[in-house]
C-alpha cells in the first residue's frame, strides 16, 4: 500500500472529525448561550441527535452489506452520496431561525440529520480499512495515518471554530473579578445584553460553519481521487455473504469483540464528556473564559503530535500495553478541577491530548484484528466487515449520547442559566464532576475490562499466517 494512498485515505476521514469536533466542543454552549434554549431541551437535542446517529449505524450496515460491487467499489458510492446532504445539514445546524417557539424542533431536526448522515459516511469509510490491503502492517499503518489526520481534523475543527466564535463568548460585563465583586447584580448580569450583539454572534457562527463545510468538501474529493477499494481477497466463489441479522448475532457472541467494545464504550464516553463540557468548565467554573480556545488547541496539538509516538509504542510493546496511556489524563484532570490555575490548565491540556490520542488510535487499530479473528473462525462467509464497524460505531455513539444527555440534564437540574456571567455553586460543582470524577471512573472501568481482551501480539501473528494459508 503506497504512502500516497494512505495519506489520501487519511485525509478523507478528516472532514467528519472537523465538523464533529466543532459540534462536540461548541454545540452545547451554542444552544445554551446563543440559541437560548433551556439546558433540558439542549440535553434532548444532544442525546436524541446522538441516538439517531447510533440507530442509523445498524441500518447503514444492513444496506451496505446488501450493496453490489460497482466500478468504484462497494463502499465508496455511499461515502460520495451522503456528502452534499451532510454539508447542508451541518450548515443549518448552526443557523439561528427567526422564530423562537420552534427552535428546539429546528436544532433537533438538523442535529439528527447531521448525525445520521455522518454515520452513513463513517461506517463505509471505517470499513474501507479492510479493503485497502490484506497485510496487517499495512492496515495498522493506514490506521495510524488515518488517526493522525483525524486528530488533526479535530484540531482544525476546534481551532477554526474556537478562533472564529471566541468573541461570541467574551463579554466586558464578565471581566469583573468575582472574588472582589460578588454582588447579586454582578452574578445575574447577562453576558449578552444587546439583540444586535446576538445577531452578530450568529453571523460569526454561520461563517465558521461555512468554512468547515468547505473543508468537508475538499477532503472527500481527495479521498475519491486517491484511494482504490479492493474486493475481499479471501473470498471464494462458493462463499456466501453472511445475512445481516445472523452476522450481527455472531458478532455479539464473539468474545474479543464484546470485550473490546465494552471497554471503549466507557472510555469514549469519558472523552465525549471531557469534550462536551470543557468549554463550559473553562468559561464558568475555572475563570478561564478568555483562554478556552487556546486550551482546546493545546489539547489537540498534543494529540496530533503524539499519534505517531503511540503507533511506534504499540508496535514495540503491544496494543494492550499502549492502553495504559489513556489513564494519564485522570490525575491531571482532577488537579485542574481542584486547582484551576492557568499554567496548570495548559499542562493538563497537553497531557489530556496524549491520552485522547491513545484512546482514538487503539480501538480502530484493534478492530481489524478482531475482524481477522472472526474471519478465521468463519472461513466460508463474507461481508461481515461492515457489520463489525457499524455495530461498533452504534455502541460508541449511543454511549456518548447518553453521557452528553445526562450531563446537560445535570446542568438543568442544578439551575444553569444561559447568558449570565457567573453560574451558581451547584452548577460549578456539576461541571467539576463532569470534567474530573465521572471521566476518571469511566476510564478505569474501561481499562479493567480491557485486561480480559484475549488477542495478543502472538495470536495476531498466528491469525495472519492462518489467513495467508486460507488465501
């Protein structure tokens, strides 16, 4: 597999991460402070949107598994067909409609559409890994390229969005030192007072959405021109495609897959909680409202530069051993919550980036090994790759949706008020728990499950030799 093909494949995954990153970091604060919908309704938008994307995964897997081979492959047509609709739904997700009563329905509709369409992209795109090459090293290398570019895409999305919209969340009314002036009037001073400011803030968000939509289109063009999809080299003429429902039942009984999925469900939920609440935490709980965009960039730059390190680490010490790096963020996140210091915040952001890179690279690097293991145990079936990838994306999205929904509902329960300079102590405590304690517990539970993951480096080599014999 040529380096050019790996790079083009990696670039193709970046746009989804650019758009997803902007939404992960900024959609919640946009809904609360710009659209001015209640935290409860924001939690519904976030949860139902993620749930709709999750529900689309098995549906996408079913129809993709039924697809016939075309001149450009079996997966690539799906990637191309959903792209224009994804761009439109993303753009409208950041539009502030002129009516007030139906805003919740507006954002719910387009967030659900965006999540469903990104799923129709993500399932065939991620399954494409299995159709680039039959060599494990090639696939691992392509996955490392992909994750580097996807983290870079996450960085581009968050930094573009952060730099463009930062002025919408900085107000001269909120620069008073709360330790000096803690009067009720300051506490309840709206950070957005003038309707014309609200309009200008909305224009800023629309500009950001337009820029990211352009990046989306560019990445898909590079993917189509630079990547060639290859048919399953292990399949015999006598092999039959595994029916989707039967294949789904088999994957749910496949031990390595169940353990891998359960582990990274918890870990990805922890990362989603960090992403979804980080800007709110910096703005309302840590007194860092003027620095949040730079802290987000620090996290993502750290993640980008550390992906090659983790790729070398897992090649030398094994994939299960590399999982220990995910736990690095725990003590530092707890320190940031207890000691909200600016210098410490940047250090925490750097270490968190290292851990996030490991949490992003490992599951996608380990999933092809699980698929190979399943292939060896079911040598006369084909078409199971999309089932594995669609069900994995389903579970991760569903868990992330539940986590974000619960976090937004927690803010509603504790009395979050959009547009004020300083939130109540209960809201601040909730944000600290969502950034520190809750992700720490989820990560530790996920790593505990991963200890029982049965595929080792030795068994990977044995599977590779057995599949080469089969071929």
